[in-house]
């Protein structure tokens, strides 16, 4: 497997560009190999994203070097992949926990808002999930169960449905 590696250095001041670059790298789900050294599995999308980050680093007055790399051993590659999977596992676990807590939300409106937010979080995590951990399926299931509970809360009871169909309350 080939990796795109970005070796970068960003000036400490001003801190705004450095923080923006750090957030962007985090959103991409990079493997942090060392101080200022990150990697992603190589494909056209990841290469392009890291090229953009390298441009941001240069615009901030820093230095950036993009490389294509391959691990010498399967063990080294597995270490990187396991680290990336563990980071996503934590994020998926957080989504699962939030979905479980939202099941007891006070109102159907709260559940709907939480469901929308969790679906977006799940999409964002999946976008940077190169080595899916088991926690992914648990999070997807938890969000699906929340959606089902939210749907059942929003569906009127049968007596209410028949009353509405007859044109008045029962």
C-alpha cells in the first residue's frame, strides 16, 4: 500500500493558520507519524487534500514536503492502520453513546435535532475512516435505532389516526 506523507512546519505566530491547518488535518483523519509528519493511504482524493494542506502551510510562511511512501514491513503498515482505526473507533463510540442518551430526550423535536446532528457526524467520520473498526457498525445501529424511535414517536397513535380520518377527535 502506498501512503501520501506530508512533512510540514508551521510558524507558531500567528497561531490562527496553525490551528486551521491542525483542524483540517484532524478532519481528514490523518495518521500522526511524528511532529509535523502525517500520512494518509494514497488515492487521488487524499493526495489532493494533502496538497491543499501543503499549500495552506506555505501560505502561512511554513515549509511543506509531500512524499509517496511505502512501509518496509507489513507490521509497520499495520501499526499505522491500527492507530487510524483506533482513532475512528473512539469517534464512533462517542456517536453511539450520544444516540443512546438521545433515546430519552425530552421531546420528539429534540430527538429529531439530535438525529440530524448524529447522522452528519456519522457521515463525517465515515469520510475519514480508511480502516473501519467494529465500532462503526455499532454506531450505525445506534443511530438507526434512534431514527426508528424518533419515527415511532412522530407517528400518531391508531386512535388518533382514525379520529383524524373521521374529521374529529375520538
